[in-house]
């Protein structure tokens, strides 16, 4: 299919999937005027800041800046790529997704067929494991679950199962018609040194790993009894499963989110911690499955809550790699607190020893990350020894330097003083005299240009917003004659120019051409309440146009001066002076 034909298909797809109806099937919308409003599903929102414009067919959050059309919403909410979002909407509208050409059609169909086969295989494997658990051959697994206090209803909720040996699963899958290659590609099976097909997690308690689409994508296995084998093991990474891009229990958290806002997520390390906490009534919990947090996992968290409580094992404080990994949460704008647990205990240990109330007390004692780092540093030293006290003070001051405010630094220094009996004046002298630590950011930090918050940038945004939303006072504005100091703003201006020329200016069309973030989000933010309406907005629009045109004239004057300095002939200089005189006249007219 040609690109223009595929574009026609997408237009029809969007037309048949009314954006308010689609979003309303995920979150509760309330109509106010010609827009619908809700608490934003992409950040923790206490008051409705999420707007759905059913006329122009786009959504925008005035809190976090999330924006897009109906395809963009499905991508963000379901955490899927563009093609998957199109497939979801096509199924909803009972439309068939065409391919752009015959070759890509065959390739797309082959990929989909392969993925569907692997997902079906994993689902059948999960059913097989679950049947094993109560077959009479998994008494050790059942006894283990009973010792852990895991109820039958919880076993069912998480689809727990058992692998009885290394050969039953491959045999079962082959009997169901799956090929040897599919068994290996799924990750459920592997190959022995002798070339035989074996269960990758043979002789283990099995925990299905389910994604947010309720699809089984991998398995975790727990050895029962004493053995030299690793206690926990995941099936290997496959086309279905990348551990760094998934979180355990996200499928159940997604259901929780649909029922209402989630104030925070609890992040634990392993499956059994999740299972124990969910059974105890803490439903908003996920597991990183033993890895240091990745950017992809953090961004998954951000879709469900803007605050995360880290509840790792009680001895994780000394693991510097884990502590550094938590900085990713802060860099992504998530509020981070760390739950202090008894030394050597994990959340499941606390639940079993003290019940839900005991764990709730731990949650209530959660502290900011920097406070926890200070506490972790202190636990490494014997402060009754002078040399170790000095080492602690040196390390602690380095931590204090990373505080975000003077108030926070002052508070932390007081804690150090109380713990060490070192005076505040001495600590301040050490703090002020210590060499500044050069941070090593995980991600490059983009520093905004100086003019990003200037009057000129605000004027650019307002002019574009008024033109984009077709305000009457902006209809005669020649958008093509204006210059913009940002690439995104220039692209928005070009979009408006083209839309006007074609007589089909639709704001939602922008999301087909650019990401809904940065300057586009700033422009969309202006379409709020009466920012763009009324006599006051019209006067401000005229002022903004004057600001941009004055800037353009001044730039041209500067260029003329440079050309004049470089000119070699009298004729060249005369021509430049004529242009300069005209520009100077225009400048005076605007200023008057």
C-alpha cells in the first residue's frame, strides 16, 4: 500500500475511534463545555488537568504536558508501539490493518503470526505448570507455599505452577503442535549438552511473568529445597521478554489504576515479595526482578504514579550500585522514598513476622533518598572510634553536597552533628572547604537556551497557539512571514501554513508529524480556559506580533552591518545603506 493510501486508512481509523469514547473506556471523563476533563492517567493528579478535545481530536494534560491523538493515547496508556496501537484500535473498529506494500505486508503478517504462536505457547506452558501444582507430584512446592503463608486464592491470582522434571513440558508442547524451534524461541525450553529439548526451569516452583496486556511473556522459577543451583532463575530474554523493559505484577497494577489514582508504587526486588504484599492488601506493588533499575522500568512506573517507595531487602543499603540506580527515578521526575526494613529482612519476612500492620509502619517511616543514603553511610562506621568517625563525616559531607536546597543541607548537617558530637560550625567549615564533587549523570542533561523563557519565546508560542486554534483575530496573520527561534516552533508554523493552504487545519494532525512534548506541549498549554479568547488576548496577540517583527527587523539590521563591513565596492555599500535606511524606518514605525 502506498503511503498516501495508508494515511487515508489512519484517517478512517481515527474517525471510527472517537477519542472521547476511547479514552472514556479507560478513565472516567467529565464533560465541561466542548471538552472532557479527568485526572491525568500519566501522572498522579489530584485535580482534573487532563483535557480531551473531541472536536479537534486530541488530548492534553496541563499538568505533565502529555499530549497526542487517539493513537498516541493507546501507545502511552497500553505502553505499546505505533503498530500495536493501530492494531488495538483497528480491532475496536473492526477494521483490517493494511500493509504499505506487498513485501511489508508479508513481513508484518509473518511477525504477527510468529508472535501469536509464541504467546499461545507460553499460555499453554503456564496452564501445564498450573496443572502440575495439584497433580500430586508437586507436594514440595505446595508445602513451600504453605510455609510462606500463600493462600490458594493468591496462587490462582498469580497463576503459580510447578515444573516436575526437565522433559514433561517439551513433550507436552510438541504434542500440542508447536515446533522445536518455537519451543526454543519462546524461552520456555532450552537445549541440553546432548542436544535434547529440556524445560528451562526444570524442577522449580513456577511464577508466570505477565505483561500489562495480560500476556504471559516469561517465567520465573524458584528452587525448592537445598541445592547448589541458583535459588531464583528467569527464562532467558526473547522477542517477547526483555527484563529491563518489564516489571513484575504490572498487569494487576494496571487494573488497580483503572479503578482510580494510585498515590504511589511500592518497588520490591522479587516475585515472592510482590505475592506476599498483594495477599496482605498492598496491591500497588511491582518488582524489578533483581536487576538495577533501568530507564525503561522507571518510565513504566511513571505511567502509574509519580511517587515510588523503594522496599528492597534490609541490607541493600550497602549496595552502591543499587543506590545509584535509584537516582534514575529522581532524574525522571519521580519522588523517591526508601522504606527502612530490619537488617537482613525482606518485605515478605516483615509481613510474616508482623503482619500487614508491621509492614505499614515501615512504609510510614519511608524517608527521602538522600536521608537514606546518609543513614546507610552511618551504618558502615563505628562512631565510637575517632578514625571511623572522621571517615563518616567525610563521606556524609559529600552526600550533603548533593542536597537540593540550603534548608535540606542545614537539616542533614544537624543530623551529622547529633550523631558525631561534631559542632555545626566545624561541619560548616568542612562543608564549605571540601572540593565539590563532579556528578556523573546517567543521562546527558540538556540545558535550555537562555531565551527559552524570554518574552520573545512566549510571544512565539502565543502567536502559534492563536493561529493553530483558528482564533478570529489571528486569521489574517501571515504565519509564513514570521521567523521562529526553535525548530519545533518552526515546524508548527509550517504545519499551520500548509493546513490553511489546504483549507484543513486540524491541531490533532500535528501528532502525525512530531512528538507531543517540549515546545509543542507549551503551545498546547495556552489552549486553557480563556487564555486565547477575548479582547485582552487579541491585544496581547498584536503585541506578540510586534515583538516578533521587531526582532526580525533587528536581526536584518545586524546582518546589514556585517555585510557593510565586508563590502569592497562603493556600489555594494550604497545598496546596503539603502536597505539599512528602510529597515531603520520600519523599526521607528513599530516603536512609535
